């Protein structure tokens, strides 16, 4: 399925897709802009309206929207083959880098100088998450109802420990009810879209579901359902189905499950992993690969098990994107102007903001304070509070400086992370 015949051969798609994977720093916004420059402006393989429509559809899906957009664009250009090429090459460079960095971290994180550098990186990560909170808040909270959804989501997550997927589904249901209560007129019908081959839809659904779950089935048969490899696969498969709202929504749920419930890694290791992911090309949810690696490392203590768990995590994170795109893209035109989908997404976005606020608070407690204490004001209500005397005042100043550099001066993210790592090392030398 070539775009007006401009893609002469599927091999022509390889280098532009790899270029996006190699240079895709800066999170989803940067990656989406880079794909636009490569595929729309430079190659002119896809026009602006088609690209924006693909982006709108991907924003409605759970999981990494930038990688899904790469699959969608590849599908437009060369069908299933093009989608696979663009989707895999978008992820491959960053996943190789994260695997190498995870191994180095696991082996050397206890070296004092390395630990000091990572403490500085944690301060940068705190600033990055706070920056994301500000950016998303400006875009998402348009009235008092949106603010209320975000506040309730924050309270349910941070104070009551409610499951993140349940909050997302409740927010979607509330958005639909808001739409019905508003009694708004239905949008004008869109132009008739081409008929969809339902047999092809079923075939794609069966094939890509099998591709997604095959490694998980092999792990369950070989090691059993309670082995760490199987549990990692189950966890990241669930994550792929319920995490709407981008990478930081993924992190909010992952912190709740991988750190607090499964205890695969510590709070500090989780934050370190986010710092590593921020410095590599590719989607931020490559941090899932790091979490899988650390789960295998901490449970089994061997590099082999850690690599297998990392591979399982990365597979179950990105394989679903091919299912969502190859099955759903033919129907995308039918929901583009659907007011109910837009209303649900708006409430979901507000709830995601509450999740990011919970994540930012959790990060701040574990990065800026040496000790936290459990507070239980009522039966069934428990949350963490800082021990004020354990505040890392110099570290707090570094985090504030990093936030100012990102928000006020639009500083380069990699430069800010490097500077904070250097500051962490410097502070450790002064303390010594």
C-alpha cells in the first residue's frame, strides 16, 4: 500500500525509520515532531491531514503513542511490512542502549561515585516529572470538573492505594456520563469511509494476539505461572492494556505495582531507571525494559535471567501496539469525530494528571528526604509522609535549579541530566 506511489521499495523505508529510532530524544513530543519532519516534510510520503489523523487515533490508544504512530505511518506506506519495519526500528536502538546501561547499573551502582552521580540524576528526574505535570496540566485542566477529577485520582492513588486501571476506567465512564448529561448535539456525520474487510480484521487480531502472547505462553509452560519471567510478562501485558495517557501514566502504575507490591526493585532503583531512559533515544517507556532487567537481577542474581526478563518486558510493552494499529486503523476514520470518545479521553487525561501528581509526590519523598514514615489517620487509610529533619537541602536546590532550567529557559534535557549528575558527584565530594 504505497503512498501515491512515492515509496518505490520497502527498503527505502529502513533508513528513515532507523533515523527516527536513533535520533528520537526528548520524549513523545520530540519523536512525533521528528517523524513529521522525516515522513511529511523531507520524504513527502504522507500528507499533513493523514499524519494528524493517525496521531489523533494513536492518542486514544493505551501504550506508547509515538511508537504506535510509527507503526501507523509504516502501514500507510507499505502495509503490514511497512508497519513492522517502522515500529521495530523505532524501538530497537533505544532498547539496545537500555539493556547495556541496565547491565552496567546492576553491576556498578554500589560504587560510591556512581551512586553519587545517580543521586544527581534522580534530582533531574524529579524536575522532569514536575515539568511534565505543569505541561499536561495546562493542556488538560480546562474547568473545575477536570481539576476535581485530577484531585480525586491523586487522592485515590496516593492516599488509598487504589488500582490505577480502575481509576482510568472510572474516569472514562464519568466522561461518558458527562457527555450524556450535557445533551450536546451529535457531530456532523463524517464522509463515508471505505468498507472494512472484517475477515482481514479477524485474521490480524488472531495473528497479532498470538504474536503478543506466544513468549508468555512459552514461559508459563517452561517455568510455571509463578516464575519471575512469567510474572513479568503478565504484568507488562496488563500494563499495555490499561495505561492511557502516555509514558508518565505507565510510570505511575508501574511504581505502584513493581515497587510497592511485587518488590522487584527499590524506589531508588526505579527512579534511577527513569533517569537512564531519559538519556536514551526512543520512547520513555523503554524504562519497562530496565524494570524487567532489575526484576530478573534482584530475584535471580544472574545476567542471563535478567536479560530474559528484560526481553519479556520489552516484548509485552511494544507487541500490543502492532495489534492495536493493524486491527484498529481501518476503523479509525469512524471514531475520529466521535464526541463520546473525546469526552472519555478528556476525563482520562485529567485522571492521568492526578496519577502524575502522585508519581511526582512519591519521587520527591524518596529523593529529597532520607527517611519517610507511614501515616495512618483512619483505618484503611495510609500514606507516606516525610521526616522533615532528613531533608536533603542541597539536593532540593539542585532539583529546583533543574526545574527552572527546563521550564523557564527550555534547556536541553540531556544537558540538564548531565549537569545534575555532575552536581550529585560534586556534592558527595564536598560532604566527604
